[in-house]
């Protein structure tokens, strides 16, 4: 298959490496020529250009730009593509993207690979990023079945675990397990940095070990991603943040009142509930 990728960063680059390995012909578009050169040199794509016209003969295009550039990329791309070409995106938010892009290209299938690292840009792309990880597809009623089948086949060939759901359900689910954690994790870092004792802060930084490393990983990642989550998944994120604040308030109240039994009960149920997210 002839596959185009717009946006050659972590996700676009990783897709290119796997898709080429699977024998597809992969063409990539980036805004800047240095990225194009690196993409070819790294074997991420067969050919690369700053011009979207490079993708004119593509059967399938993955749009892998930041969320705020997905609709404009599709609009510019639509001038060059054959009507039969399928476009899919990898944005971490689906409703806002589909509301805009659905009007621009009929053969559009919303998608979101649940895989990533803290790195970004062309050097961040790695082979095998999607293997074993969930990849959500969010077709709507108007999405052509044929297009969904093509995208599903390609995504399955990456060894990803494919899930289907409505865009709104996707957005609330990822608000809980991805977008809320980014905000909470960022708040952990800034709460620690608010320590005013000049002896304690450096000591805390020296003592920080695996627990703090794990819980601050997503908050210390690419700020642009967190910003996009908040801007484009605002309602779902706010709903999750308010629920989280209620949990924090209950914790504060319980500890203030030295309700150790209540605290033990809460921590015990958290220990059990975590297994519902990670059964093994
Ligand atoms: P990234 O590493 O920063 O790559 C995005 C690439 O898009 C950049 O390298 C940049 O390349 C290009 N780009 C930036 N602004 C652009 C614009 N205005 N117009 C056209 N191209 C632009 O980011 P990423 O992590 O791959 O994220 C890309 C998409 O994947 C986002 O929509 C994100 O929501 C989604 N996603 C990310 C993760 C994750 O964990 N990182 C996971 C799942 C999904 P040039 O500067 O060379 O043009």
C-alpha cells in the first residue's frame, strides 16, 4: 500500500518505521526540510518533502501533527488526494478532531494509538512502539465501512490491540487515564517545588527515587501535548479534575480528623481497584 504520513515526530516517525518494515511504500511530509532529510536517513520514510503534493497518490494518510494542526493539514491535503484515499489521524482527542475533519474529508477514520514516550520530534520515532498497546478507532455513522476496515487492518498489522468506541466515550475514558494523570503529575512536581525551606527542597530532590519518578513521568513530558489535551478535551478533563479534587478534599478531611480507619479503607479499596485497570 502507498501510505503517507504528515508530521514526522514521535508517532509519525514510529509509524513510518513499522509500516516500511511491513513492506509498504511510505512517504512523509514535514514543515521543515531538515526533518525530511533526517526521516529518510533514519529509514522512517522512503521519500519526504515539505510539500503535501508528495502524497497525491497515497491510498492511506496518517495525520500525525499536533491536534491543533490536524484539521488544517487535512484541508490542505484534500486538494491533492484522490477521492478514494483514506485519511486517519492519531490525535489524543477525538470529538473535536472528528467534528472538524468529518466535514473536510468523507473517507476519514479517527484513531488514537495509546502508546508514547516522553520524547518528541523526528529522532524520537522508534520501531515497535504500537505492538501490544491499545489503538482506538472512533468511526461515526457517516464513516464508510470500507475505510474503517482498511485502517483496522493496517493498525492490526502493527500488532496493536484495536478498540472501537464513540468519540465522546473515547474522550471521557482518556480524560480519566491519560489527561487527568498529566495534570495531576504536573501538579505533583509544582507542589514539591513550592517547598520554601532552602534545606528541604534540595534534600527532597536528592532523595527522589522510583515512586516520584513514576508518578511525575507524564507531568514532565512534552508541554504541548498537555496543553492540547486541556484545550481540546476541556469538558471531559474538567469533569475528571473536579472528581479528583473531591477525592483530595476527602483525603485532607480524613487526615485532619485523624480518621485512620477511613483512610485505611480508602487505600485498601484503591489497592483492589487498581487491579481493575491492570488485571495482571
Ligand atoms: P511530535 O513528536 O512533536 O511530532 C509532531 C510533528 O508534527 C513535529 O515533529 C512537527 O514536525 C510536526 N508539526 C508540528 N506542528 C505542526 C503544524 N502546525 N503543522 C504541521 N506539522 C506540524 O508529537 P507526537 O508526540 O508525535 O504527537 C503527534 C500527534 O500524536 C498529536 O496529535 C498527539 O495528540 C498524538 N499522540 C501523541 C502521543 C504521545 O504520547 N506523544 C500518543 C498518542 C497520540 P516538523 O516541525 O518537522 O514539521
